[in-house]
């Protein structure tokens, strides 16, 4: 199973392409539907990972160094757009843990979620933000962003093996839907028995079934397209029922009333 999870990390789409813009038709569109992941891959253009890493690195360095306020999808903004339920979940966990937050940010790019919420997170007594990413992101992260708070790893097992105290929280923001076998990854995470789970910006089908599509990004942002799942929400929720308590379900800020778009939802869980 550990080798399988490492392969998942290797294969999933670069997270900078996953951290989707607000749901506007000029930002991205979906082409449906495909019966197999291989078919969806054949209809996808792929991506230039070096370009993606370079763009997000340059943007996030400006945020890190105080030259810009906020980055999303390598684009800089003068105002932070918060995912308030996500932030509330992080602060709630820290409050439960005596002001300490120790988490794994699975597919967390170079720290976009951390920098987005940094002004609040810095008030905590202790924080350890461990990002699990693909090799090239990890190398870039270690060279330019790693410090006493941010750490970068190529796998969950690598992270756990190098921590004095194992993280009790895992965050998956805009990632699960880009995995070939998302339910396999969810099952793996559930069986690791993290005390807290946070999902944000997860795409769900408006009908009660899984749907496989190809997502195309506006070429002005990135010339990429890649497979994406609209998950079966009932199936997703049922996976957690025996081992976790659902604390909160919320709509992510990308959510749209457009019937042709998926639902973007988030969830906060605590271990039973």
C-alpha cells in the first residue's frame, strides 16, 4: 500500500493547476464524460511542470517576503480571499490541542494554504505545516520555502518517519478529485486514523454517481488540461461513517449555481 500511495503522489496533477479559480466560465471548463481514466488522459494535453513550478515559486516568494499579499494559481492579488470554514477548522483544531497545530497538507503546492492563512496561524502557540508533494515541488520547497514551520516531503510515510511527534491532522484542499483512484486514497487516509480530517474545494457530481471529465484551464493562465472526478457525494460520506464524526460540511468559495458545474464542498471530521 505504501508504494501505491507513493505512486499516487508521483502521478497526480501539479497542485498549482489544481487550486482552481472562482467558478467563472472564462477560467476553466469541463468536457464530459469519459468511461476510463486512460480515455480521459488521452483527451488531456498534459502540462509543463517546470513552468508551473517556476510561476508559483516566483509568486509565492513575493508573498513570503511581504512584497505581495496573496497568491492563487501563480497570480498575485492585493486582497486575500479566505476560505473561512477552512480557517475556522484549523483554528478549532488548534484550540482543541492547546494552541498547537501539526498537520499534513497533502498536495499543498509550495505552501499556498499556509501563506493564505498565515496572519491567523502565527497567533498559535506552535505550528508544524508539513507538505506532501511531488519530487520537483519538494525540491523547490526545500530550497526556497522550508523553515521552522514549513516542511516538504515526497510521501506521507516519509513525513511520519521524520517527525518527533506525528501530525494529527491531514488537509486535502482541491486534490482528491485529480487522483486516478480517489476512494483508494481516502480509504488509506481513514485507516491511518488521523484525529482530524479537513477536505476543502472537493468537486461532487450533482447526480448520485461518479463522473469523469477533462478540465481545461484558460490558456491565459496555463495551457493545461487533465482528468478530474466529480465524486459521488453519498459514497464519499459513507466512507467516514464508522470511524469519524462529521463536525461541519460547507460550500467552498468556488461553488456555483451553474447546473453544468460540479458542487465544491468541504468537510471537517474528528476521529470517533
